[in-house]
């Protein structure tokens, strides 16, 4: 598993616990965006059967996670809330944009691997640190899913592109992600 270059402070779990509904609303919005992004990737590269198959599966799994988080919100008498742009993802996408179709795919696969790794880190923290045992269990399971997706995106990147090129982009993007993460306020949000 990738080693992130910025570790989320332990205090983040307390921030989430202090506004659990706000966090769950943000989490639901992120699951929706990830499901949509996976389908978009499949539609943009329909000639790559393995990528399409994988992205359809990821999209479905993320949609199941969306439903799970929605149920957690309903159980707390809360609604989904409004979806807001994710400044973390906006900054990463802007910095890693490329007009070349193949480079764009490489960048997306590497970026999504890193984002899933960040999700693993944060969900694992919640799985260890939340006071509600059932929520801890839920987030431990979600962390395992993020780890699988992280590995899938890296495997696809290495399948379609030279491993040395993937590793070079990974090194550079890990630095960029750490810089972007450091600039994010510590709030009740996934990123």
C-alpha cells in the first residue's frame, strides 16, 4: 500500500465526532461523486474492456456505500444535505490536468489510487477512534473497500502504462497530494 506523505492529525476524528451528521453528509456526497467519476472513466475509454468492467463494478460498489451512508443519516433523523464542490479534488484535478487523452487516463488512474489510499487512511482512523461501536465496524469495512480500490487503480495504471512511468507519476503526485492536503482545513469532511 502507498505511503502517504501527509498524515491526517489524530484530532480529525474528534472534529468528525463533534459534527457527525455534517461528516456523513459530506461522505455521502463523496460516494456519489466517486461513483459518477468511475462511470465517466468507463464511458470515456469504452475500448478498454478491463477498465470498463472494473469501473462499472467500482461505481456500483460506491453507490452501495452512498446508500449505506444515507441510511446512517436517516437513522439520525438527518437528510443528505446539499452537495458542494470538493476543494481537495478540485485542486488535484486542476494540477494534474493534461489535454492528451492517454496522459489524462494515466493521471486519473494514479490520482484515484492516491485518493482511495487517503480514504483508507481516514476510514481506518474512524474505524479505530469513533465512540459508536457500530460506526467503528462500518468504517473498518469501508476502509477495506478503499484499500481494494487503491490497489485496483494502481494495477490498471500498470496494465496500460509502463511501470516506470507510473512510478514516476506516483512519486510526483504523492508530493502534490500532501501539499494539497496540508492546505485543507481540519473539518468534518472526508478530505
